[in-house]
C-alpha cells in the first residue's frame, strides 16, 4: 500500500518537464535526458528541484550525477557546464550503474561485461567446490540458474558487438558446457 501511495504522490512529477526533455521514473529514481540541448536539461532539473521543494521532499544530491553519452569522435571534456543543485555541484562521470547495468559514455559496456564474466566464473567455482558429486542434470540446472543468469541479465541493453567482448562472453559460457560434460 505504501508503494502505491508513493506512486500516486509523485505522479505529477512528470508534468514538470516539457517535450524537449524525457523523464523516466522507476520507484524513487528519476532520470532526465535530452539530445544535445543542455539548457533544456538544466531547466527540467530546476523544475524537478522546485517540485521537491514544493512537496517538502529531500533530494539525495550525492547520488545525482551527470553523464554525457556520445560517439568516440566527440569529446565533451570541458564542454559540460558545472551544474549546482541544492547548493551541491553535480559530478560529471564517465560511467554509471543503473539497475545492475554499468553504462559508460561510449556505451561500450566494458566494465559491465568484465564484472558479469567474473561473477559467472566465481559462481562456477562455488558450484564446483560445493557440489563435488552431482549428476549432470543437476549441474546443468545449477549453471543455468546461478551462472548463466549473470551472463544474460539485461543483455538486450548491453549485448556486445565487438569481437573481443563476444569472445569473453562465449568463453565463460563454454566453460559451463565443458564442465557439464565432465560431470
């Protein structure tokens, strides 16, 4: 019931933005983005801050970040202005984690892929250590639920395009298949 009341309470937050800025809400998380127009983004952020002041809500400005997603040829270092929100200068970052996926400014997902492959190998090691005598079917079920789930989480967003990233991902998946044949 509390979550429903919260959603009803913040329902008018979307109306603070005009059509030039997109606003996405997920539970208590708000994301603003626009294409190439920093002044519209600043205006929308100011409107959001005014909304929080009006409804006496406190923003956690330590969690507020600015990221510019761009092509490799375009460098925005020094282009993005400093933005102050509630007397706090927002940090400009090269990467950010959102709903378990690491995004970087070039959308390469290197950090995300490395973390997921390492987590998959770690889970595979846990399975091998703790289940020494296990049937093949049980091992496959454990790998699908504990290992493969890490490799496939949100892959429609981050699925790799570069061959080096595909090789990393496939090597982790192949290690599961090889191990399931040896059981």
